[in-house]
């Protein structure tokens, strides 16, 4: 029999179902933190700068908070709100995956 595994995703949305953060936006934030640049983050993800910028702007609008500090001279970095959002998302993801694995194992093993 083929070995099965579970693959799941989590999205955090607001009361209007607007995406605040999910796998893609978390990766964008991680890459901005790693590179210090939205443009470099976009290149790493094979996305346009405009697409990355649009996702950041949408999240900031729906959260009513700045998550990325942008400076033409110094580049980009996550704000405290951005760092906290990413940290909490990673924590949620890890706990969800742990619970998902237990449930999956109980059903499919």
C-alpha cells in the first residue's frame, strides 16, 4: 500500500474573510527579514515586487497596522507587529501540524 501523509494549510482571516496571513505571506515576511528587501524577497519567491507589495499592503490594511518598515535607503524590515504576527503564525502552524499528525495517524495507521 502507498504510504500516505497529511498536508494541510492554515490561513488567518479577519471577520470579513480577508486573508491576514497564510503560508505565502509568512514566507514573504521570512524572506524580507532574511534579505532586508522586499525586492529581494520577491525575487527569491519568483514573484513580482508589485505582488509582494500588494499582499503586504492588504495585510496592513486589514490589520490596521504596519507590518513592514520600508526605507528607500535602508531597505525593508519587519515592524514589531510584523515580527509578532509571523511568530504567532509559526507557533500556530507547528501546533496545528502536531495535532493534525496525531489525528491522521489515528485514522490512517
